[in-house]
């Protein structure tokens, strides 16, 4: 099972589209199972041999019903109908969509669409599966399920090529290939690839989370074992360190200071799509939350739990059918409230960036929103500032066509187009999905700066718990359209059973800290980030942490 990893815009999608003959090389050659992709006679067999899951699942969804879309590939391979039915049922069960088999794909969440695209390829039973960032929109449970499926298929003899920015997904690969600026720069085992943090940083990548924590510990503990890649190996190595037993009686319930006044309040919100039709779907049943002004606040939940629907209520794109939503001074149950005013105050970055693009060029797209309102500065300067905030060079990108951008670059443009409005509230639906590690770290830092220095309130929906730990102080957990937990972030992550029931898991640092506490380590109950965990471990063994190490 191979993995490729590299930074945004390095040509990953272009390359993998050569592997099933969607593109043919301008120079050089590509052979799949010995067949030259430039030979038209071979292309049907190549595409039956190499199944591909696209970065954007909507690019390969063709039918009006989930089970019909899953059957599309096998039907084109002239498989017998009874066998098609068996394959469709099996593929939908593997990705957790059996209950959605009669739903129209356009009514699925982004994560469910990604599962559907995977099911369509699984039903074809190819000898090679290529997944281009196929787990980006999946919740932790869904990602584990897909990885388990891939491992099982690999054990049965199938070749798996997974394009991923999640370094933890590469740990179990037989081989890791890294490209940088369109060139192959590394091809080796995970152990060798991830042994050099500085080299990875030069390529815009990073170590897997467990390896990164181990590297930080090794700065202070030179004898700490090298070559650690998994959380199990890391826990074993830390557990062997001599440490103080628990001597501090930390409170059972985490204490946190009184929250500022709420800038958003949601009470008993419910929403049904396509009410009164056979396709009616209840997305929200009973959701309530209170979001403090100037805070970082996370909406957590499994795929299809209602996070995106809730976000779209928070800037007036959807109005309450039942219940109440207040955003700032706007009561969104009042039909007289001007949506334009709400949008200016609360900017929403969509889960799929393409859904909010209006203009052809990057510069015009980012300028589109500010043009609708009066500005206190030149438009070009506002656009330049927004592009700088997301790491896009103004001169290099302002005239680029939006359709020519990579998935990660489109996400940066979508974020910049909302930042250019300078909203008081920034609503982020999976804002960092598909970004390479270096871009993700940079945007996390900029978002934290906006909150801390400018006072922007951040509300983000994310399946990446490490990103949530870096940005949020409070969280709401949704399950099946209902709010099931609302508390400080540390309090939420301290409830593993409830998280697991909602298809979630705490970030690695929090899970490791909980495991160490069960072994009588003297660790505070609210360690959420790798930095906090390392400092807690070093304090417990009485070694001072070196800042900036």
C-alpha cells in the first residue's frame, strides 16, 4: 500500500489523473499493468483496473439516487444484475451509507458524498484504488472505517495509492513517495521518511502527531527512543519514564472563568429540508447553544450530524423554521431582518469552496464581497491584506483563474474572500480540509491572531480535533441533529465515552494525557495540545521545558 504526500499546488491531482488515463503525458510515459495510457485501445481496461476517488466527490457522482450511483461503474463493466445488487449493498454497508441508499446525492452532506464516491469505486472491484484526499471531509470514525477497508483490501492483494495530507495515514504504508514542486524528492519507508523533521518542513510537510511529540520530548530527553510513529509506541515509551506519582488533587470538574456576553444564541432550533415532499429530511431536531463574543467555538459531530445546516443559520442563509437564532442584535426569526446586513457581520466560508465562487480570477473573486459594501480603504489594499492573511502572494495569484487552482488553493481563496469583508464573526465549515501541513499551521496562526488581536469571534466546524484544540475554547457536540454536549473544550474532550458515541475522539495529546493519568502520572486534566502535553510530562519528571525548542 503506497502513500504520496506533498504540499498544495504541486500537481498531485494532475499526476493521479495520469494513472487511470484521464490525462496522457506530454512527455514520458505512464504504464498501468503494462498498458501504455497513450494507447486508446488500452484505456477502457486501464480504467477498469485503476479505480479513482476524486478530491471533489461531486466530480464523479452521476446518478439521482445513492444506490444507482454506486451501481453506475459495475453497470458499465457489463456485470450481471444480481452481482451488481450484491456489490452495491456490500459497498454501501462498507462506507456506512446503507440507510441512505434511496436518497438523492445532492441532499447528502459533504462527508457522505465522499463516502458515496468511495462506494462507487469499491463496487467496481478494481485491482488498484487511487484515493485523492478521499478522507478529507470524513469524521474520525468515518476515516478510521475507510482506512480499515483499505487495509483489508490491501491484505487481499489490492494495490492502494492514497494521496493525503494526514501524516498519520502514511504511517501504515509500505512505501511513502513525496513530491515537491512537481518533482519526486523522496521514495522510502515511513520510518526513513519521517526521521527528518527539518527536511519534511522544507517540503511543506510535518511528522505524524506521535512522531512530532516524540521529537519534542527528545529535545529534553536525549535517550528517548527514536523511530516512534504511532500513538501506541509513544505511550509505551513515555510510560517507561520515571515520574512522580499523582500528588495534586485536581478538581473533577474543570473550572473556567465566566464567559463574555453571548454574540450568538440558538434555542431549540429545528430544520427540515424539502418539507412536504417524499424527499423530506430532518437535518436539525433540537439544537441550542450560546457562543461568547470574541471566542473560538467549535461545532463537532459525525458526518451528517447537522453542523453545516447550523452554520448556515448563523449568517441568515437559512431562517429558523422552529426555534430561535440571534446573531449580534439580529433576531433571525424576524422576517424584516436584512440578510445582507447579517452576512456582512457574520461571514461564512463554505465546506466546498467552489460553492461560493462568483468571479473567474482570484483577485476579482476576493474583491467581489467588498465591492458590495462601502470601504474605508482602497479595494486593492483590502484584497492584498486578505490574500496575505491566507498565504497567497498578491502578484502571483491575483490574475490566476479560479478553476485552475488546486483544491487547497481554492480553500485559501474562499477564506480570503470572506476575510476581505472584515466580519465580526467568522463562520468556518471545515476551513483547513485539504491544506498541506505548512499552510494549515500558517492559517491556524492567522485565525488565532484575528481572534486575539482583532476580536473576531470564530465558529468552526471541523473533523480535525488537533485544529480544534488550537483554536477553540468551547464546543457544541451534535448527534443526529441534536445538541448532546456543550461545555468548555477541555470538559468536552474529557468525556471519551460520549465523544465515541457521537463518532468523535479527543486529539492525540488529550488521549495520551488521559492514558498517563490512569497510570498515576501527575498531569493536569486539561492538556489538549502537544505543547501542553510535553510540558506536563517534563514537569512530572522534573525537567524544565525549553521554550521554542
